[in-house]
C-alpha cells in the first residue's frame, strides 16, 4: 500500500482527493469525510451517523441490510430551508 503524502495533491480540475472513514458498529454506523489541505492536515468536510442494521455483536450477519445504512450516509446533506 502506498504511503500517504503530506502534500495536497489536486486532480486536473483543481480538487483534492476525498478521504472517507467508515465505522460499522453494532448500534450505529458513522462516516467521516475529509480532504487533505496544503499544510498536510486533513479538513473534515462531513460527518454522518445512522442506526446500524444487519450487525450483531460486532459481526455483519446480513450484508444487504448492513449496506443499506450506507446510502443515507453517502448522500449530501439537505440544505436547511430559509
């Protein structure tokens, strides 16, 4: 596995690569989204949490149900109505 660079690497359109962390637990699933900054630190751009299904005692027992939890976490948040 290649080492992560501490320098921000932008694609041809000027966007930094997105980094996603995912924790699938027995009671909840949490997603954390960020991007590397030029100074080598990561800027968190989003976080989501949803009740887990298909997981018991730390083991995925129903893959289809466990994956269903990811859809709402991966959708962009709705903007608040003004």
